[in-house]
C-alpha cells in the first residue's frame, strides 16, 4: 500500500490539494517533491534545468527542476501544520506526487507501518496512528 499523505501544494497564487506518496527511498539533501506534468500545468510551474535521479535496479531518470520554490503543507482533519518550502521537479512519466525523505522529515512524518500505510507525526509517536490517504493519480 505505502504511506500517502494529503498535502496542499502552493505555487505563486495557485493551490492544489492532493495525496502524495512518502518515499523514504527518495533520498534528498533538500526538502524535495516530484510533480507529475499534468499537475505542473495546473500549478503553472516550469523549469529550465535538468535534475538526474538514480532509481531502483541501477537505472536513472531525469526531470525538469522548477525554477522557484513551492510551499507544501500537510492537510489534517484535527490540527494545522506549518508550510514548508520545497524544491520541485516535474517528472515526465510520473502520475503521482512523491515526497523525499527530507521533505517527509521536515513535515514531521514518521512511518509506522509502510505495508499497512500507517504513520504519525513526530510529536504523536506512541500517542496516535494515522491511516494513509487514498492514492491520487494525475493523468
């Protein structure tokens, strides 16, 4: 199943609420988010440089690094969270929003059970268990 969280992604004056896959194997030095091309169109974001990524199995892929920072915020039914500035990359061929280990950490996400899709916030550890959001595909 994987862990997915509900996010509000904001670029300039456009905001979109979507689910995002928390990928602990997506290692990044900065809080980073991968955006499908169809969502990038809605957010009206683009870029001019290429970002290279290693993928499982020894392969590689590349995307278009967005020229400006975007903000990301967890959407939770029972509390508010702070906005985090993130580096975005538009990834051709991807149909789901994916967040890096660094962005997950910046948002305070702790994965409890990746198979069952269970997680909590770092200040909720041992007190609360949250269930994964439904997958959202961007075609």
